[in-house]
């Protein structure tokens, strides 16, 4: 067995090479820094990749979801059902529209929205469902679509995902992706909305940026945001898109190393992956069952930090965060999400890591396990 690392291992460092640096330099020298030909090319290439009629590049995954909900006319008095196991942005964008997030519990295996429970929280005010493809595992879209409400997907983790063979992107009213620093396709910051609905695409196009037209006169016909993606960032994403297949192979290898290296540790279980779907392999999340693993998730996380291995938590249940708790004091308990929030631990995963790095993380967790179960 290896020993403790002499250098720290980062959680999800970006995999950026000379090609991205050169593309940024070229964009900077082109004389066009804001949204322009590079953002347009990124949209065209991603529409093809995501098998969607329209892709709109925006400033963040958060903006993508906000604009998609606005395009569906979600507003004050409306409710949107969503998952509590997500980054707060998913619930925040519902609030940004003046609507109310309604949290529904998740499934035990993959911690995605439990479609069988959604009907219990739907009211006449429910105007949409905002499910999340956690860690890259597509949620149960067929069951969610059967509820007959508009669906906006939080696909921030799931660019490469396929649900029952079909590419995520054109399956719901809108699918929203993130180009944030840790994401499988990064621009540092940025987001995308994919949709087959021309009306949704048109509305987002006019809301994301108030254009000056020919420069002489301008007007504004709808809500005006500043949520466009700069060409400098689009240049990074275009290079990352060329590398996506190679990076996916590296992620696949790292998943396999974790699967194999942790298989015999009782009480350390990875989230379920459905073989009928293509998992986007964005996060390797394990659940730490304190009754069998000899320690809590927090104890494991602290011990891993001592081993110089950075880990993360995806996610603390949003309804338990202070602002949401205080805003919705009558929120009923969501037992599956609340237990998961105490047990999930995400392990280092990045195409910038080598196999040796991942084996270091595996060995570190094994050492911690031996110590805590002794
Ligand atoms: C599940 C999920 N949804 C939404 C977001 C928000 O994306 P962005 O940071 O690009 O606004 C993130 C993270 O960044 C996320 O992990």
C-alpha cells in the first residue's frame, strides 16, 4: 500500500492546456471580446452535439435556468417542484422569478427526484418541474414528463448524458447546462440552454441581452437581462469541446479505479448508476454509512484532508440551508434527502488527474477505513 501523499490532491482541478491558452490569446487579439462569432460557433456545435434544435450560450448555468423559467412565464404566485439535493442555484432561480420552490424527496439509489412523490406536492399553482441529473446520472424523465407539466432540466452535471439512449438536450421544454470551472466542459464560467422549442429559444435570445441593432436606435420588448457569454470564454469552451471525448475516457477510467478499489469496503457505497442510461461521469459520490463504515462522512472528510486528499459534498439539502429554512418554516421533512445530506462525499475526479492520483485517493480512503473500523 502507498503512503500519504507528499503534495495535496485537488478535488476537481480544470484540465486546461496550451490549446485553450492559444484560443484565448487569439480571441483577445481578434478585436471582438463580447458575444460574437465564437459564441455563435459554440452554439452551433453544441446544438449538433446535444441533438437539440437550439442552443443558447449564456453567462452561467444559473442564468440558463433563470431564463428558461422566465421563457415559460413562471412568475409570482407560481410553484415549481424541484430536488433538494442540488446546488442552491436550482432553487434560487425559482425565487428570482418571484415563484416558490417546492422541494420533493429524492430516490434512495441515485438521489435524483423521486417522480412517484412529485404528484403529492403538485397543486393548481404548480407551473413547472425542475429536476436535476445529479452527478451525471439522468433522472427518470419519462415518469416526470408523464405528470404533464412543463419541465426544465438542471443538466449542469450531465452534458454527456443520455436517457434511455436519447441525448439530454432536446427531451424537455429546456435543458440547462453549466460551463463553470469544475464542469466536464468548462469555460471558467458560462451556461447553455438547449431546447427544441422555437418560442423558448426566441424569448431567451431577446432576454439574455438587449441588443443595439444597427447602432442607431434600440428598443426593448421584454425583460432585459445581461446574461450573454463572452467570446473570450466561448473560445475556451470550443477547445474543451474538442477534448470532450478524450476527457470522458479519462473519467471512465477513474470511475473504474474507484469502483474496483472501494468495492469491498462495507458502508462506503457509490451512488447508483442506471445501465440503461449514459452517465456523464461528472462526480464520483459515495455514501458513508456510519453504522458500517466506522465513522461519519464528516470524520471521513476530515481524515481525507489529513491524507492531503481534497473532497467535496454534493449536496447539503437546500431546504435545510439557513435562508430557505427561515423562509419556509413549515417545510415538511424529506427523510431520504436529509439522510443523504449527512452521508454523501465526493472524491477527486478530473481529466487533470492521473491514474496514480486516483489510486492515492483510493488508498487514502482505505487507510481511513481500516483505522475507523478497527
Ligand atoms: C446541480 C447544479 N446546478 C446548477 C449549478 C449552477 O451552475 P453555474 O455555477 O454555472 O451557475 C451548479 C454548479 O455550478 C450545479 O452543480
